[in-house]
């Protein structure tokens, strides 16, 4: 009887993600293009992922951006990546915060080669968050402020609330 | 621990990306299938590296295939292969009656032509895993009735 060592499924996702980034680096000439593509793909995933999330998490409508932040960190990240980033660095206006990831599962065993210093390896995550929130009527800006792959101590994702998106009502509704 | 759904979404998006500029020609399609298969191959190699660190050596080829069908398939797809057949001469057919990565595709016949796109990565996954276990192979797959599919593994004697 064979017993597997402590295998967890994130390996499949992490390795596949790595293979994707490798492919993109081959297909595009510069890091900026790769970053854009990762963001776009993340967005496409996000707009679908939100449905999966809402169906499985039984989280209700968030009252404000603070609640949204907590749900993202404590429920969504936990559900999909098995980690719980901390929510910090709130702007005075309460429209911007940081997610601090002590460790980023996407970058296990990854090292950036020298000629990719401007690659935002995990940029897919920014797109996912942006796409998912758009589907719940929030336009947000998401970017990496710190990245352990680029020598920082932690990985920091900065999220800024831009505006509420009006729901499109069919003509004739009150 | 990354969620299974997350991998499925990523897998789908990878397929969309590879095929984004597809003109639908035979050559283009073949190239894209190969790209997907090669990605799967590299991932398969990486997976096995972490998988079998603590396991003892396999008895024989059949033992390896059983591992793929049970342990490997369970870890990757949360279920075992439903049926394994072999001619005991290096050809194995692995049947999955409800292949996870086909679940996103509708069951209608008109989607059958797209099924190979959703199987290519996994063919590579199997080929890459076997490769790291010291087995050289060619892996193909076919769908007859969604969402069931068969993976055919042809062991290459070195």
C-alpha cells in the first residue's frame, strides 16, 4: 500500500500557474505585456469565480468596504488558497487597504530569473479580485505594493475602492 | 491548500489563452494541443517529485499504473479512475466516467469537437508523471460520451 507524503492540492494549481507564466514569458517580449495578460486572465477567472464563491460561502451582501475586505481575507483567500492574509493600512477615507500575505502559495519554489525584474509574477490575483468585485458592483483598483519574489519581506496587495457600479436594469423597470 | 475549483478555472483560462488566436485550422489546432500537452507534462513531472518522496519503489509497471489510477488520480481529481484495462503488453486504458475537467463543457454532441482541448493538459500530466517515475510513454485521450473519457497510455520500451 502506497502512502503519499503530505501532498496537498495547491501543488497542482501552483505548478500549473508556473507553467502558464513560463508560457507567457515565451509568448510576449516584455514583462509589462505578461503582467497585462496575467491581469486579463485573472479578470476572466474572477468574473466566474465570484459565482462559485457566493454559492459556497453563504456570505451575504457586504455593508461597506471594510466588510468586503474582511470577507476577501478571511473567507475567500481561505477558501481558494488556504491562507488568511491580514487586512491593514487603511486609508483615512476608508477606501483603500492592504492585504498582507506572509507567504504566497503561488510562489512556492519560484525564483525570478534576472531578466524578469519587472514581472509581477502573481498578477493573476489582481485580475481575479478586480473581476470578482466588478460582478458585485464594485469597481476597484488592485495592485501589488510588495512582493517577496522581488526581495520584499512580505507580499502586499493594495486595494482601492473606485466607485459603485450601477446595476443594469432592463428598460421599463422602476 | 488551493481549491480544486481554482485549478479548474485556471485550466479553462489556459485553454482560452492558447486558443485565443486560433483560426481553427488543423495545423493550428495540433500546435495548440501540443502546447497544452507540454504544459501538462512539466506540471506532471513537478507533481510526482513532491508526491512520491516517502513512497517505496514500485514493484513493476502495473504497480505504477495502479498508482496513477488510484493515488495520483485521487489527489489530482478527487476520485479514482473507474476502470483500468491492459493488454499486458504495454498498453493501458484508463477510464474516468465523470472526468472533472469536462464538467464545464455541456453534454451536447456539438461540444464533442472541443473535448480534446480539455484533455490535452491531463494527457501531459500523466505522461510527465510517468516520465519522472522512469516510464516513457505516449498518452492520448478520447471522449465518446460526455463526461466519460478514456486515457490510453502506450509504454515505450527504451
